[in-house]
C-alpha cells in the first residue's frame, strides 16, 4: 500500500471513507497508523522467524524507562515512505505534520536515561541487530507540567488510547509474579527445595511494539508489561478490593524522580515485576540447553533499576530449573551486564533490607548468599576495613544495588569517558581494583535519524547537497563537511536554514503560548530536567547580571538574545521548583522592562517533551551545558544541539569533554571549575560562599537582589535557594563559576557578531558530530559486550 503514491492515496481514502468521523484529523491518524501497522507486521513476523531459525544471539535491554516520543512519524521515516506519504496526503488536502500531532505522546521516561534507551532501540534495528527492549507499560507517563502564576503544577498524563495503541496485547504470553509470602524448605524430587507459600501473585501481560529499523527490513520488539490481577487464590485475610488496587498500582505511573531515590515499596515492586516477567519469558522461549544461555542471550541492565534481574535469574535457574548455585552463578554472571548512569549519591539505589526481605523473601535470601560468598572472597585479600565496607552488598541495614550490579555482571560501563574515569578512580575504586577487567567506557550517543534527519529535514537536505547522503547510513561521514566550514556560499545556506528553523519555532511558540520572540535574536537554549547540578540557577543569575549591566552602562547594548528554558522539576524537589518559579518571575520582569526587552528575552516552554525538543534543537544557536563539573555523567542533549549546528557553552563535564575534543577548543566556549577542582573542594570541604562574594561587589549586589526579591520582581519565595547558596556553601558552585560563565558568554557573543566565524564554528560542530550517533554506541556495545551478529536479511 506504500509502493507508489497513487496506490497509497487510493488505499488511504478507501479506509478513511469507512470511518464514522472521516472529516476529523484523528480519523486520518487512525487510518494511517493502521496502514503502517499492517505494513510492518509481515516483516515483523518474518524477523521473529529468522531470528529463531538462525539461532542468533539476542540482546534484551532491561529498562524502567523508554522515552520513545511519538511513533508514527518515526516509523514512516524508517520505512522510507515519509515523503511519499507526506506528498500524497498534501495532494488530498491533509498535512502529515498535523496528523502526526494527533498521536498521544508516550512519556514513559524522565529524561536522558529513558531517551537513551529509545535511541538504542532505533540503532539496534537500524544496524540489523537482534536487540529488544523490556519495560513497563505505565498507564500514566511522566506528569504533565502546568505553569500557573509561574509555579509548576502537575497533572496526570494519560497517553494510552487502547484503539490506537502501537503495542499489541499478547494475552497468551502473560506471566505470574510472586510477592511477599514465606519461604519454606520442602523435600521435592528427593532434595530440599525452597518453596514460597502464601505469596501474592500478580499477572504481567505483555504489549509488544514493533521497532522498525532504517530501511525497514529489521523489526525488533519493545515489550512493555502491564500488571493485572492473577487468577491465584489470595493469601488468607486479604480483601479482593485491596488486592486489585495494589495490583493496578504497579503499572499505574512512572516515578517522576530522575536523581533522587524515593525508596518506596511501590518502586521496588515495579522493578521486580519487570525483571521477573522478562526473565521468565527469556527462559521459556529458549530451545537450547540452559547451560548455553550466555551464548544465546545478553541482558543489559539500564542503571541499577533492573538489578534484581541478578538474584531473580539465580532464583529461576536454581528453584525452577534445579541448578546448583555455582552453575547458576556462572551463567548469571556471563549473561548480565550493567550500565551506570550517575554518581550522585542521592540517586544511588539502596533498599532497606527489611523492606526487601518482606516484599521478596526468596530474592533477599539469594542476595544474602551472594553477599556472603563475595565477602568470603574479599577476606582472602589484604584490605582495610573501609575498603571491605565498599565491597559489601548488604551494609548498614541496606542492600547496595550498584555493588550487587557490579558483582553480578560480566561488564560494567560508564556513559562518557570522564564519568567512567571517576567511577574507576573514585566512586567504585575498590570494585574496580577487585575486578580490573570489568569496567570500561562506552560514551552515549543519539539517534541521528530522529534528531537530525527527521527533526531537521532542511539541514539534512543542505548537508546532502554538499556531501551526498551516505552520511545518513554512516554518520561518521559527516566529516566530509569540514572543508565547507570555510565555504562562504555553504555558510550562507547554513545561516538560512538556521533562520528558517528559528522562524518555525517562533511561529509555533506564538500559536501555542502566545509569546512573541525575534528570530533575528540569538536563541540560547537550556532544556533538560531542572536540578541543582544542571545549574539553571546560574543561567538566570547571569541574565540578572546582564540586566544590571544594561541599566548601569548606557554603552552596553548587546545583540538581542532569547533565553529559552524548558524542563520539569521532580514534584517533591522544592529547590528546583523555586528555581523554576524564579525563571518565570524573571521572564515577567525582563520581558516587560522597556530597556531590557530590546536585548534580553526569557521564554519558559511549558511541559517540555520529546516532541517539543524536536522543534527546539534545530532552532538553537547556543547550547547550554553548564553542569557542575563531575556531576553530569554524560548528557545527550549536548549531542543533539551539536548535530544541529548549535555551539556549546559549557563546563568540562560528561560528554562535553569529548565534544570539545572533536571540535577543538576554538569551536566551543568552555569555562569554570574542572571536575578535579570540584572534587578537591568536596574532599577538603574548604569552599565557602563568602570567599567568592568577598571581593566581588557585583555578586554582592546580585545576592542582595536575589534575597530581597528584587531579582524576581518581588515574586516568589527563595528560601531553598538561599539555604543552598548561603547556608550550605553553594554545593554546585553556582556563584564560584558565575563570572567565568559571564566571560564565556562575552566571548561567544563577540564571535556571533562575525557571521562567517560563527557559522564556521557551527559547521565544524555538525561535521564532527557523527561520532555521537548511537549507531556508534550500539556497535561498541555489540563488539565489546554483547557479541551480536547482524541479521542476514538485514537491508544493506
Ligand atoms: O548525564 C545523564 C546521562 O546522559 C544522566 O544524568 C542520566 O542518564 C543519561 C543517559 O546516560 C541519568 N538519569 C538517571 N541517572 N542518570 C536516573 C536516575 C534515577 C531515575 C531515573 C533516571
């Protein structure tokens, strides 16, 4: 039905006419997605067959988040029919863009970690590798952010429209998951066996979504589990209503914290629910001896959230399959590998032992045994007490999930070189000393097909007109663009494309938010979760410095800038919520100030999401990557900006280090404390806010403006901000890095005033961004961790 445009038009119209509400855009969406699903289905079934018959090794990516964004457009693109469909629809009076907007956006992730999982799914299928996702089908995705009077409010997000769902319910593949109960040792088949009695059972029903790779040949599966009532008897004394409520809670909503461990039992239930259902499936579907599992299956756990996969695989191998400990351990530790995404202490998962034991008694027993055996081994080495403590899985009444994850995996990776170095040399030094060959780095990447080809077709066209289109398949070939960084006519075209994308964004903002922004101004964007270490506060304080400067110096009349912010704060993170309010209050003040508004404009984009990101990255000139050095493990927005020709202002943190290594220091604006300096201050505890303020009257003025409400036009409470900056001595070094940040902005703006220099930098950034495609990342995982083979029917 997509072979030719005419065929498509005919088929589409025929189906549309059978719909009741055929006039509506929604009906058009429904028809088009139905056609795409049908089109994919044959290949999907064929792929499943080939993968089985050829006994390819399969990768399973376990993740508590998959932030896919909208799916229809992505599929049309990877099936190579996006323009055919778009043209065909236009001829019939429809706009594909409007139809795509009908899709409710699945917000099944908080930020970078979830989006990374989605990029990986795209790259796996596009490289023709057999890799599938296992996650949870949360009824409510991440909350919808509603800004009222400048404050963040949260409302539930319901993204599932059962009729239009891309996930196909697979009732017959449901699994049952046990919680609570007591473990009894019973004699079965002449041996003692642990048996769980009086457990509460929950049914896990899979919904399978096809993941189409570029070229359309490889179709993998993203399987999301939904919790439902199991048809098992309830434990004595448990009411049916209570049970049903508890069950539906499991896949009811995504936890909205991305860098704070909530420690809630519901989160633990979600984690076990995901691990158990996925592992049961993997073991049941196999047609080879269990001892060969590591030859046929690789399991990657996305941070520690699915780390219960380790004891759960042990449980299934021993209790259900009758294996002895040693063999089960050998298999587990050759099947599972672990990616660490953060070293923030508050995000490190530590589960209270009593809570874990009550919820998952058998799993807790197994963790105790893993811990006991590992302690025994550690005792053989000559280590001091402190080092031994760092090597304990159960310690201080809690289970340390990162330690469990390292001990139970065959490979552990960090997500950018600096982050991995910090892991190996500091955070996990003792573990790295003990397992010197486990740790390695694989720097993150992004799906260039979504973030450049799809989000920015105009730039894609320009690049291809300069160097051909092979780079789309092999993004490293973007290098071919380097010589064009000195080609005036190319640079002029680059400028036109950027201006066009800025106009498109401005127009969309006018329609959606009623705000007016000037496409001739510099678009400077800071879009990510709101967090202390990401330093939205430093950005806003810098704008106040500019505001003060404008008012005190009549010769200071800089090029107009639009500061774009977008991002959500965790609902219980008071500091971040005050920062968010401060941004909005500053926006009111600055945008209405007769003098300032000609030079500065602040725009807060409400309810930041993947689809909004797709509009902002292509339209941005400046990429704000200003985290406190050492805190941002990698960052991936930094790569999306770079690929779209935005220039980085940032610290040497996360993947920024490697971005600057690619483009050279002249093609980025770097400032501030290094990771080493930050860690030194943290170790010595010898940084004091007052040392920074003492000789700087500008900062003193700024602080008094912040504290007396002048900065925010008298709006909002800044108690948490004050507490952090003053009482806690500014742990994220906002004030310490502020003047260096200001100078970096000054350097940046002076280059911006010279279009050929600026555009040259932009071109180099695009040319050097190919290495940050997640195709490269996935190839590294495949070569160094998973050992996958390309499917033979993959399109080349
Ligand atoms: O630096 C980012 C990184 O680019 C990091 O903060 C983020 O992962 C990205 C992808 O590697 C991340 N998210 C979480 N931890 N690290 C997290 C923690 C708890 C819940 C949800 C997400």
